[in-house]
C-alpha cells in the first residue's frame, strides 16, 4: 500500500483483525551517482532503500508479527514494482519466513460529489 489514505480505506474493508501499513511510495531506487550496477558481481543492481518507505522498522516488525502478507498496490506497472520491492526488502531484512504471501489489486476511484 503506497499511501496512508489508501491504507485507511483498506483497513475499513478488512476490519480490526488486520494491520494495514503504508509503504509511502517507492521503497528503493538505483543510486544516481557511483553507478547502479556492479559489473564484478554478474551486473547485480545496487539498491538504495528509502528510510521513510517500507524498508523501515515499522513495516518489518508488522510483517514479523503476521502469519501472512497481503500486498495491495495499484494495478499498474508502478504498483507491481512497489509490491516487488516491498517483498524483496522484507526478505533481505529476514522479516518474513514461512508467511503466506498474497497479492491483491486495489483500485482507488476518485470520490464523486
């Protein structure tokens, strides 16, 4: 989930038995300086984690407390990328182990007067 507003909306649908956390957008990015790829390590990408994003300790702790993880982002390429990055960061932090991992699509329609 990328924004607090969307997280609150989803939490209303799911109820109090779920903890919905926002990733605050992009979780990590390739650094602009000093290269983004390590040619000596089979051209592995070098990622920078945004400390305000899902790599933060709050999301990691939330994932550790849960028995499953539901990734809910927008149904576009950007949303897919955010879900993938969130999952990869949580794996790197060893915040998820035997969790059941699910992916849902969340369409936020603009409110109408």
